[in-house]
C-alpha cells in the first residue's frame, strides 16, 4: 500500500501498489525529468508518499505524525474513493463536502439527466 499526504484536503490517501505505480507512471509521462522545474515538482510529489505494510490482519498503521497533519486525534473516518481510500478527520471531511443543492447542481452539470 502507498500512503500519500494530501496537504490541501487534509487527508491521507492509501493506494494499492498497482494503482500507485500506474498513477506515478502517468505523472512521470507528463514531465521532463531533465528539466529542473519538472524534477523538483516530481521530487516534491514523491516526497509526500511512502510505502506502508499491512499487518497479518490486513490493517495499516498510520504514523502519528501523519494523523497530526490531518488533525485526527481519536477517531478517523475512512472514505472509499473508487480505486483508493482516504482517511479524514470527520469534521474536516464534512466541511469539504458540497451543500446538497450545490451537489445536485454539480452532478447535473457533469452527468446531465443520467442522475
């Protein structure tokens, strides 16, 4: 599992290795790593990621320093997002969501009458 700190959203993202490798390759394909700006961008992007192991029960240990960055003190909220999942402070997650009316409007803009 690969753990990424999302400093903007204040959450931790956890990716299966195969998914992370695909995302990493896609990102690298858009960069010229001989270009200093691109290299610095890639370096900073990958510095926020670390490989974490699952224990024998399939659990992942998230270091306290990461939990502090996302303001998790006692309880964490796990949110599945397609091919990965996120770990949030519950209040921060709820603040990040659309209001119902705005959510409906955004869904209709993206999906039309299919929702």
